[in-house]
């Protein structure tokens, strides 16, 4: 009874809620399904939400054909071809047998449809598999959890999950078997990160002792509408009592993640099926259009215009031809099928349509399909390249965008991240400074030891410093032997003596959270002093000396300790925690509200973790708020970039010795920081702050408000963090080394030789960045460096170096700049004109302002390398966007971390390094590389090849399709749209007979060998300047095609003039020799002949003759209106046929051979080139191979030393241009 | 000490990939195969055009093409050919009167005789052609205007010809056989040749009318419906093409093997010409068994039964007598083309050789400038 009552009131509530829902439409309300009769029932407020069945297939059996066709018809080319095929069904303008005219369209459509069908079927299979996985859903009737398929789970259902199970939907965590009410999940399927993440039970359910009982649950959850932001979840839960609790992303388990380390947990489904965050994020491969394709589309447009002009020409010709006969209708001018006599004008209009059908090949339909095929092959080859494989990580290059391979060959600007991209991102703790004393990590044992005998305040600083290193992070502890098993978090067993009360009884536990037997208000200092006096220096010596491995193994306690493994989101954190452990200050456990640290002699200390203010790129720091177990003080530990921390340090205003000392420490630390940076170390400052209870209470109130806010929570939390992180006390600073990756300087040098501008955009500090830049040869020691550091826009304006730069070319700005008033001061330096530009984040913000960006670019362009330090992710992407849009250049962005994602997305080609920092960059990228040095081969070799292959293939396609023999025939058939080539040949010529060789060449041809390309990076400029496919080349190709079609038409024409030859006996040799000409033309364009080229050409010729012979022998009456019976057989007996087949290709291709290979260099290029060409080649090479031509042109343009491959292909001559 | 510690961690760091996915077993090595194909190292021939390869190629092309061209040219010139235009557009022409008639169906046949003389005797077989100019047999709608099944002897098509034949498909409600515009415009002049003996008497030259069509056309493509016997019955219920004077079964009543659809003149006409100026084989004058030339030199008369009107399209009609060589009729073009292309290649070879020598020598003095 009572239950029903509850149900009724609930219904009322629901109605209210629904109204609200309709009004707001900004939130989703989730009730428990247990309260309602049927999950789909009328009264169930959850019934509108999508269920958990996923369907990623695009089609059903019924909808496949219409839907797939509809999709395919979004392509202009397909529409065009269907239009033409349909035009053929119009009696007045049909040119071919209508059914046959459908063949190419049907062929292309069905190839695509079969591909789509196959993909869809695979999706269907995997969907089915996923939908039928099992999960435990609480049943209303049976009052227990029942096995159900995934697809049966619905929003509002309670789901029980066990260890290693995969989450079927987005679930709000309500209960966990873990004593700390935690669940560990692995999110590898979502973001590729393998470290465990903790999720916790919604705070109002924390206190439940016994198992969670779904039937008692009657709260209402209100949360956001489904969205694709993995890192965000906001909402609140309203209990019966009216109490409200905030919900965070920490409470939400996302679909696709795996439960680890947790025996069992229960949650309520919030988002199901396609509304889960994982599915919303799954938006398929990205589509980019490459530069080459854009250019190609322009020329396809030109083809259309040429087609229309030709059709118009023919139509007018036909009109005139008709007109000249006047009323005397000639016997061969057949009436239209209706028997109507057509006026010249009308029949010209009809003819126009007919000609569109006849000339349809002018628009290369198969081009689009062929390009797709070739690109897939190119991707395959890039993927298979052993040089792009990294043994160490067993990872390949991944091509995530399939259709921009050729863009790799046209890059002009590279924007690189530093950390993890140029460097390893494997952090090694090198040195630190604590309280103004510097310790190097190698000799640390001694130095720290010595310091211990100094002032006690130093000592506290050191301890605090290590504690901060240990706890101010989000590192998760686990043991390598039992992976994914939580270690050292078991308060009950390890410290049963201290906490006798049940750990579940949190409220009481919080009061006595200390694990030490001295929970009294003893201060750390006194405690340590005591220790110091008692244990003497020996104890402390032992305390803070690194533990040698053998002793570690000897001690059982240490052994356990040594087995701990830390999983951190960033390698810096891990490095710091490992470093701290080396000094026996080790992190042994981390819970959402507690961190356990083992200190020498002090044993395990449990800090109550009050808040963690995570790292973000704007604040550039993170903080933890803990209650110190010894002092019970609220302490804030902050770790962050030195530039921000230093500003937040407050010095005692008093001028006493303490203040002085503080100032001195600050000054010293700053000095050390500069030194570290100069050594290329990454620096972090560690600071601390002790809060009074009152201060904390005030702050806490604001913070809680911020946390529970639904709108603008991020902003409020940010503000809250800013309020907390003030008046810090500096503890020290660390220097972490990040080694350069292998081969980075060489790669940068060769990319630069290839004419690529390399900009480094990093979040690191200026000194570190410059140092790394020197280390990787981005900056040379004798480069002049312009440093732009400005406080305000006005200053930036005044310091605008472009003016002075133009005036006297000596703009070497001071380096390093004096901190307070930076701007610029000129110093005369060397006469080297190589410039490097260094700009920091703040100045960059001014530089990116629309009023100044032109000037900034002007300066940046004249510099050899540009270094942007301290830049935020947004700034990175803005820089890329600015360069891309303003300079109209091709940009490539390469990075490895989440902070590079925006830049990778903005650039024309985004490259991700699958490194240490998770997979976000890789997920956003078009290509993912294992190492930075792979970029060299990817761009210089594969990029060049892909570009040159595709460019040549596209031009060849235009050429092939523009050999319009039929056009010339119109002059001899009264412009009637007649064709001497059999319709079969006409239709299958491009589709089959001449299709394969060009695909092979487009996939395999290598204009220059891989070795030469890497040895001569200058050859890359060929692609940068689009040398292979310039607009004029299209027209040259067209003229060539025009000429060749003239030859192919008129040689047979004159050879058969005034003879008894019939239409097809004349047309078939023309087809044959056009095929030969086209294939030999391809042969001339092919630079490397492998057996596959031979096979494909032989196959093409063989196919043509086989088809022709079979076709001409098969049926004498079937192929109306043409009747080619026995034509080919008869032709093959005629010597004239062979004579034609020999002379026509020679005559057609002679000009190309001579002009393309010999003369073009001499006539069309500069005189300088001519001289050079003759100097270089006259001895062995009169006729320049394509490769050498570039070599020379590159040589002339860049004034560099150029190797010229001679006849043997070996680089053996060096010529200075 | 620290370093070793750190390394240990590093190694550990890689373990979870192996162990973490619980029993995934050995990690698959994803290293690509080192095959020549996958690494794009297939053995390849790189044709680099150098003086050493291109110059000889040019010369060789030249040296091959020029003799072929000369051979073709000579062969073509040895062919004897005589062309007589009997259109009769001129007032002076003997066929002027006949040519004035426009009609296809004038009841009275018009004849005219055109005298001509041979300057040299024609040896071996002589082929007699009729030639038409400005006749667009290749017009798109004209070419299609036929029914191959009907011509192949299909009885169903005989009774209801294909729609392609429109508007020459039916006449007076009866199907036309053979239907279509091509058949309708069949060339229907009759040409006869007479040799005028020096003594003034006319000798008819025997013109063979069989063997002028393709064998496959005559025996495979074209067939009379129901065999060759009694065509009158077979073609009953069909109508003759509107421009024809007699029905299809009356084309050659003397020879059942040359009558109806398999009439060779008809078959030849049905093979539509490629170009608007064309000739079609009309008759063959076989070589005489003795050593006398097939057509000795002297005076001849061409007797024309002038039925075919060409004035409407400014056409010309010709009678051509020609001998034939292995490469077909008289056409000097191919020979000239070969000679031209060969010469161009040769010339280019010489020019490039000169350039090669000139600059090659100059380069010797200034080899590799500093």
C-alpha cells in the first residue's frame, strides 16, 4: 500500500517534472524504473529516452537500395552520369542503346554499393554481438538482478556490474563493494589511456552500510541532456527528503569502460544506447578535401565547360548542315521516329543533348573512383612501411584520414609541439631546489643530508616539499604483480590499532583520521625535532638518503613498497612521485578523500584529502587541500609553472631576518629556475599554504556553491581555485629532464632543407624552449634571435620589430630580457642574416590581435624559425589558423598531448604522436606517428610520392578522357552525333580497357627513389610549389590530348579516305590505336617499370582484343544498332591495320617525347636553367629525365648544392649552381 | 642508484599492456613484413632517356619508317585506278538529262552512256566500284535505321520490324521488308561496261556480281526467312521499301543464291560507309586465264541506268575501276605518312646529335664549374 502511495505521489511529481522538462529542455530527469509497472509504460517518465540497443548500421534490408542510392547521388559525378544515362532513354536524343548506356553508372554505383553493403553488414554483426552481451539488471518483479541483454537495459534501470565487466551504458554509480565506495575503471576504449581512473559513489549514498537496495531508491536525478563531452557531467540528485546533492563526472561510469579492481558495483542508467557519451563521440572518420582535389575540381569544371562548348559547336554545326539542304530533304536524313520533320533549330537543340551523351567521357567519372582506390593503396603502403614502425612501442603509423595523403607532399609550415613531440616525454627527475638550496639528483644523498643539519625550518620545508611532491597529483597506486589491484588502501587491516571504529563510519573517522599513535596537536616540527634528538642524525640520515636497491630487497617492508607502481596522467607527476619515493617519501595509497604517505621513521601518514583542484592550462597549476594529520591544519599544496607560482608567493612584509631570508630564497630559487631552464629542464614550483579554519570555512562555502551550480560551474570553480591559490609559501622547485627523441635534430635539419618552415609552439617556459630549440638544431648558435616579450599591446606595437628590421637589419633583441620592463633593446650583432623569433604567450596574445597579426606574420615570415613559448592550446590553434588563412599556405600540426588537439584539428594535416600522454592527439589527428623522426620519411618520401603520383594520375585522366576522337568525326557525319567507335568500346574504354595500368602507375610509380628523396630534401619543394600540377598544366594536357586525338583521327581518316570502308571497320582501328597511344603515353609518364606495370599493360591490351574478338564473333544481330560482326577478325588479317597501329602512336607521341623530355626544359624554363641543364647533362644526358629536371629547377631556385643522378641513378656528381 | 630505480619503473610501465588485458596472451608484433612489394622496393626498370639511348632510337625509327613508307608509296602508285564521274550536273555531260529527275520512282528508266578510254591496260582482277560523295551514310539516325533480326531471316521481325526502322517500318499497314532508311535508299543504278574494239564493235565486259560482300555477311548475318526457296511466298504480306521499284525478292530473280536479303548488292549497301565520300564494290572483273590484260587499253563505254537521284544533296556519283594490292586500294597517304614521320625522327636525331656534340664539347672545357 505504502509503495503504491509513493508511486502516486511520484506520478504527480513526474507530471510536474515533465512540464518543467518541456519548459526547460536543458536537463534530463531520470527516475527509477522500479517505481513503474512497465519500463515502456505510459506513466514512466523515462520512456522517451532511447533504449540501450545500438544500431550503427546505416541501412536495413528494405531501405538499403533507396538509401544507398540516395547517398550516392549526393555526388555530383553520379548524378551527372545518371542524368546522361536517362537522357539516352529520350528517343529524340538517344545516342547509344539505352540499356548499355546504363552500364557505367550501374557499374560504379554497384561497386560502391557492394562496398557499403559489406561495411554495413560488418557493423550489423558487431552491433548484434554488442547488443546481445549480458548484464545484470534489477528486476522489479523478482526483486533481484537478472541476466539481460545489453539492448534490454533502459534508462532508469539498476545495473549490477562485476569486476572486468564492460559498462553497457552511462551509469551513475550508486554503490560499490569497495570499502571506500570507489570504482576503478579503465577508459582505454574511450581515450586510449590505460591508467586506471577512480570513480566514486554519489555522495548521498556513501553512508550506506549494507548493500544498496534498488527497491528503496526513490530519488530523482536531474542532469544534462546527452552530450559528447567525456570530461563533463553535471547534475544533481534530489532525495525524498528534499536534500539535493551535486553529481559530477566522478560519479558517472561511461559506456565502454571496463570495471577494474572492484568486485561489484551498482548504478542507475542515465544515458543509454546512442545517447551515451561514448556513442555521441563516435562520429566516424573525418572528411577533408585535399588541396590537389580542390584544384582538380576546378579543372573538372573546365571540362564541363569544354564539353558544353563542344556540344554547342556540334549543335550549331548540325543546324547549319540541316539548313543547307533547305526543303530538299536528303534521303539519308531520316525523320525522327515519330515521323515528324524537324526544323534545323529544333534538331540542333536535340542534338545538343545527344552530344552530351556522346561526349560524356570528357568528364572523367571513373576519376573519382580511381582516386579513391589509389588513395586506399597509398595508405596501405604508408602503413606497411617498416621505417614508420617503432619497435619499441610496437606501433605503426596510422592513417586516420584516408583522403589527404597527397597533402603530405605539399606542406609548407610545420607547427610542432615540444614536449612529447620533439622530446621523449619520459621525465627524469634531475635536480631540485628546496628553500634556496640546490640539490642535484645524482649526488643528492650527500647534499640533502648536509642540509639536514641546518635550520629546522629548512627541514620542515624539505619534508613539506616531499610531501607536496607525493600528494599534489592524481597518481593512482597499484601493484605490478597483481595489476589493477588496489594496494595499500586497506586502512582496516594495516592500521587497525589506530582506527578502531568502522571505516564506514566516516563522520567519526574524519575526526581521527591519523594513522599515527600521536593524534594530539603536536606540530610536525616538534615531532620531528623530537625525532631528531631521539634518533639523532643517524635516523635522519637514513631518513632522507636514497634507498639502494639491495637494501630495498632486504627489508620486507621496503620490498612491499618497491612493488608499488604509480599510474599518472602526466609523466611529470609520475617522475616526481618516483623521485620522492627514492627519498623514502612514498605514496602508498590514494583514495578520493585520503592520501597515505609513508615517511621515513614516521611511518604511514594519512592525509585527509579535502579538495583536489586539478591542473588546467589557464591556471597552469594544481592544488590539493589536505588536513595535515599531525598538525590538523588545513594545508594547501600547490604545484605549477614557475611563472605563475612566483607571482602568487607572498613575502612577509616585515623587514626582519625571516623576511629577508624569504626574499633571498625566492631570489635564489628564481636563479636556479633560470639555470634549470637553461639546461633544458622542465621546471615546476612547489608551494604551500596553511589556512586557518576560518579562512577555510569562508572559502569552502563559496567552493561548495560553485560545485553544485549547474550553469557556469567551470567558471565558478576556476574562480574558486583562484581565490584559494594566493599567499603561497614557496617550498622549492624541481627540474625534470625531458630527453630529446632520437633523430630530432637530423629530421628538423632535413625538413628545413626541404623548404619547410618549422614553428615550435609550446606551453613550456621560454628558456627551456629556447634550449630545446638549440638542442634540436632549430636555432643555430650564430642565429640572431628576436625575442618578443611585452606587457601590453602598446608595448608590443612600439616594439614592433618589422620597422627596425627593415631599416637596418640588425634587430637582435636582448636575450634574456630583463623581467620587469622587457620590450626590446637593440644590440648590434653578427652579420648573419638568419633570424629566430621567440615570442611568449602573453605577447602572442597581442600579436594575434587582428590589428597586429599582419605585422607579426611579416616578422615571423622573415625568420628562419619561430618559437612560441607559454602558449595555451587555444593560442596554438590560433597561430596555426592565422598562418593558414593569412599566408594561404599548407600547414601541418604535430603534437602528442591533449593541449595540441585544437591545433591538430585546425591544420590542414594533423599529425599525432602516439606517445606518453594518452591518445587524445592521436584521436584528433589525420596521421599518427610513433616518433617525430618518422615525419621525415612520411613527408619527404611518402608525401612526395603520393602527391606526384596523384597529380600525374589526375592529369593523365584528364588527358585520357579528352582524347575525343568522336568530335572530329562530327565534321564528317553532318554533326549528327554519330560515332564510328562501337558503343561498347566507347562505354568500356575508360571503365575497363584503359583503367588498370593507370591505377598501377598511380599506386606504384616512383619518380625519385626513396633514398634520393631523403638525401635531397630540396626535392620536396616540387610539391610545395605544386610543380606537378599547375593550372597551366591542365591546359597543356588538353592541348596535348587535342593534338593526339587529331593524329589518331586523321591518320586513319586519310588512310581510308574514299575507300569502301564501313563505319565500324574504320572505327575499330581508331579505337585500337587510341588505346595504344594512351597506353604508350602512360608508359612515357611512368618512371619506374615493375613487373606489375608490364602485366597491367599487357592485360589491358589483351582484354581489349579478347573482348573485341568475342564480341565481334558472338551474335550477328544482338547489338543493334551497331552490327560489328566479324569486324575485328577481318581487321586482324589486314596489313593496313598493323601499319596504322605502328605509325599513329609514334606520330601522336613524338611531340610529347621531344617537348616533354628534351625541349621543355630548354624552352620554357629560365636561361639560367638552360645553361645549368647543359652544364650538368650535356655529357651523359641530353635528354633530361623528369627527376633531373626538378633537381635543376630546385637547384636554381634555392641556390644550393645539388646532386644530380646520372644515367646509373647513382648520385655521383655535385654541381654548385 | 636512482637511475636503476627509474629504469625499473620504466620497464614496469610497459608491462600493463601485456598483462593488463588479462590473458590476452602474447602481444602480437605488428611489424610490417619486409617484402619488396610492401616496402615498395619491387625491382624496377627506370628508363632514363639519355643521348646513348634516345639518339639511336630516333635513328632506328627513321631508318625503319622511311623504307616502309617508300614501299607503301610505290605499292600504292602501282595500283591502277580510273574514276568516272557520271553525275551529270553539267549540261555537257551525257547523263545531264537523267540527273534532272528528282524522283525515286519514275516509271521510265533513264539510261545514258559515258565513253572513256584507258591509257594503260589493267592487269589482274579489276574491281569496279560505284562512288558517292556527300552522301552521309554515317548519319546517326540513318545508321540505326535497320533491323538486323529481320535481315537475319527472323520471321517475327519480318512481320513486325523493329521500331528503329521508323519511319520506314510499315507502308500501307504492311511491314516493309527490308525495313529502315538504309535499305530504303539502296543504290539502284545499273552500270555496264563495254569495250569498244578498234573496229567499232561493242563487247560487253563480264561483270561478276558475286563475291563482292563479306563472306560472313552473306552467310551469317544476312539470311532469307525460310531459306532461299520461293521467296515470293515468304515475303508475302510485306511491302517493298517506298523508294524501291521492285520487291526484295525481285532483286536478282535469276539466281536464288543472290536474291532477297542475301543479294550482294544489297548487303554491300547495308554495310554503311564511314565517311560521306565513299565507294562501294559493285562488280569484279576477273582476270582472264590467258596473258591478255583484264582491261586492255582502248575505248570503253559505261552504260548507266540512271535511277539514283543525288541532286537533292549535291551528291556526286562515280564509277571507279581499280586494281588492288596487298594493302588495299590506291592510297598514297600511308606511304607519305611513314616517310614523313621517319624523316622527322631522323632529322630530330641529327639535330639532337649536333646539340649533343656541340654542348658536350663545350662542357669538356668547363666541366663542373666551381
